[in-house]
């Protein structure tokens, strides 16, 4: 009987260690994602939800040929759905908030992905791996509204 108790205790102890290691790994992945997302330039996109409330989303941005670009994964997101409802958005960059009209530029996907990779380096690679890649991402071109 004593041997059975020792085996049970051993199994419970190993299970606790396994759970602890798993939780630590999850926390590490979450912290790496946070660090990766915020370590280079991040802008704030201001959109309006269906109830009329402003929603702010922190995103990466790149510049190409005088225009600014955001990027959304092919599976979309809440902020992207709000853009689809109204293609006019506000963006805060370097403390300045400007209104923009958005244009989806699937034809520039390779170019914008390359610029994002060059600017955000390992962060882009890491987050891309978490979301399943960047191949079908959609660049969003921003045109200032006067």
C-alpha cells in the first residue's frame, strides 16, 4: 500500500510540474508577443463600432512612395471589419491625429510585407508565425482627407 501511495504522489508531483511548465511557456509566448508588437513604431487607429463608440487599435505602419500602409491578415479582425463599414478612419502617429480614406491594395501585398519585415524584423517573423503567416495579408493604403 505504501508503494502505491508513493507512486501516486510521484505522478501528482510530475503532473504539477508539467502544468507549471506549460503555464510558464504560455506566459513566455504572451510576453514575447507583447514585446514584439510594441518594440518599434506603433500607431493608433481610431474606428467607430456599430454603436457609434470610437475604438482604438494599436497597429504597425510603413511608408512607401509617400503613402502610409497598415496591414491586416487574410482572416480579418475587428478593426478591419469596422473599416469595411466606413472607409474613413482617424490615425494618430507621432502625436498627430489625421483623418484618412482607406484603399485596399492586395496588389502591393509582397511589397508591404517586405517593408514590414525590414522595419519590424524578428517581431514580424514571430507574430507572423503565431498567426499562420503573412502571405494572404491585405495592405491598407491611407489617403489623407482634407
